[in-house]
């Protein structure tokens, strides 16, 4: 009550706590629903954020610029020595390195064939020796599709390789369909001459100069080239990761929020409470006091539910066993590395998710209670002796 004799916020909170305890069944039901709602929404969003951060850190190991020669038919091999010669003339272009790689057809579909350790993530090379001619180191998906530990690849030619090792599971995000072979096998498979390269990797002294150096590189070569910068590729991967979370949220949010509104009305609505609110009004409680009471009850139940839901979402993304199932549901694979987390970004996202659920919940409690209190007052007046 807002007057001098009415309850203040501290006594009101005690009263609200007693009502929560008295209505333990309804309170537990509301707690469970809110906790599940937050966990369902937060898990894909937090997973996509962690996936974007992890992909960004993987991309930091790649060259700043990749130069590919193109012609009327699309991609064309680079003359390796000439490409390095022209690239070294460009200020700011450091360590131009010809790379030999390509796409071939494996037993279960396309695979990426590489030849140099520099093309692999550091996590994929824990003491692994380079494959000899006739050998291959493969990703998990390629190994699972191989027959009798042998791999048959086809492109310009057909090559049979013995699998001598597989990349570790913590590199599966990059090495899932990767095949590391010796340069002679790659040249035979891809139909490339000894003096040719697939593309040219260029590192920069300052990543901020990527666009300027890319323009100078394009002008330095005597043939048409296409230059891809790392920041563009990273942004594409980040959008892909975040898109998975947004898609999951968009699919679930309308139905979940509608269910939240219905559940809030069922749990905190006016049904059967008109007499109780009439008694409180007779004791001097105003409409504002009754609304504050219901909001206090909602906060006592909702805040712990939000915290537990967010904690469950974090566990579903970062606990090894739970993360495997989360990855399977969202990505279709259980083979993912330990995901990284950007602390500040994750905190902001979790607060946003709490607001997405918490604010509509409080709004539903407020409006439902206000409508119920006004209805109770109207019923009391109609039932009075002046009616």
C-alpha cells in the first residue's frame, strides 16, 4: 500500500515470499518453465557465439591474403617462381609462398588435398611427420569412409594412398575432410607441373593495410588474379556461425513467448483470486500495491530461474559430454573442438537473452495482474449493497 500505513517494499517482499511458499506447486511450475525457456533460447545463441570466436581464432593462423590466378575457365595454376617474383615487388607484402592444394573426389564425396604443414592448423600437427609418397594423413570423416585403411582419390588422375595417421579430434573443425599428401602425389592427382602452384599466400606487416596491398598485388601481376583477404573470410564464417543461433532462436521464440504469456496468465492470473484481492483492498491495499506484490513474486521466482537457465546453457555448450550433443543437434556432428569464449561478448549476450525472456515475463505479470485487480474491484462494486 502506498500510504503511511501500507506495506513498504521490504515487508512487501516478505509477503511475496510467503505467498510463493504457500503456492509452492504453481511457483515450481513457473520456475521450471522459465528455466527451460531460457536454456532453450540461450543454448543455440551461446553456441553460435562460441563457434564464431573459435573460428576467428582458427583464421588468425591463416595468411592475410591469398592470390589466385583466373582465366576464362575460372581458376588456373600459377607459375610459382614468377608469382613470387611479382609479389615481392609490392611494398608491405611479406613472405609470398606458393601453395599446392586442391579438391578431389574421395570415397564419401569431395575432400581437400594439401601438401604443406603451413596449410594445417597447429593443433593438427602434434609431432606428426609429413607423409611420404603413397601415404596420407586424413581427417576423421575421411578415415571413417576409407576401406582397409586405404584411400582412393580421383581428380585429373586416380591415386591410391595408405592412411598412416588421422588428425586429432581437437582440430576437426578444420581437418574434418582434409587429406595431407606428399607433393608428388598432389601434382599427379591435380594434374599440375613441378613449377606450378595452386595459389600464393601472402602475409602482411599490418593487417589494416590488406585492401591497399591487395590492390597493388592485383596490379603487379601480368595476368588476371582474384585476391581473397582473411578478414572477409573470417567475417563470412562469423556470420555463418551466428546465423545458426539466430535461426534456432527465430524458430523457437514466437511459440515460446506465446506459451510464456499463456503460462503466466494461468499461474499468476486472476482466476479464483478476486475475493483475496478484495480482502486486501478492504485492508487498504491499492491497485499499485497489488501489482507490486505480483511483480515481487515474479522476481522471486523468475530471477533464480533465469540464472539456472543461463548456467545450464553454459554447461550445454562448454561441458565436453553435453557439448557433443549440442553440436550434434545444431551442426549435425559430435566432432568439434573445445569451443573458445569471448568473455565480454558472452556476458552481453547472456544479459540480452535474460532480457528477452525476463522483460516479456514481467510485462505479462504486470498486465495480467492489472486486468485482474480492476476486474475484482468491478465485481466487488457490482456485488455491493448499492448495486
